[in-house]
C-alpha cells in the first residue's frame, strides 16, 4: 500500500531503555522476508488504513453473523416439527 503522505522504509531502529545504558539496535535488513524493513507512515495515513480495515472486518463479521443466524433459525424450525 502506498503512502499518500510520504511514508518511508526504515531498515532498523534504536531503542534506548534509559539514559545510562547503550541503546539496543535492531537491524531488519538481514531478515528472511520480502519486507526487511519497517514502513513509517504519517499518523493520518495509518488512521485511514485502520478505518478501511475496520469497516471491511465489520461488514464481514455482520455477514457471517447473519449467515449463522439463518442456519440457527432453520435448525430451530426443524426441531419444532
């Protein structure tokens, strides 16, 4: 997915646990994956992607729920006969 706001690939990063210790470096370039990096996106892009995914999964969940409910009603009707 492309970033409309100018995201970039970051091959690694440093994590500082506190000011007294040396930061931990994480280099992802050596990982056995097609995407050996972290994709850094602007906050607005991230929120837009999450909203799209959320609506997709909500629609899928509603479809599955309705399908299951129809089957349950049909089974219940059969059991009443």
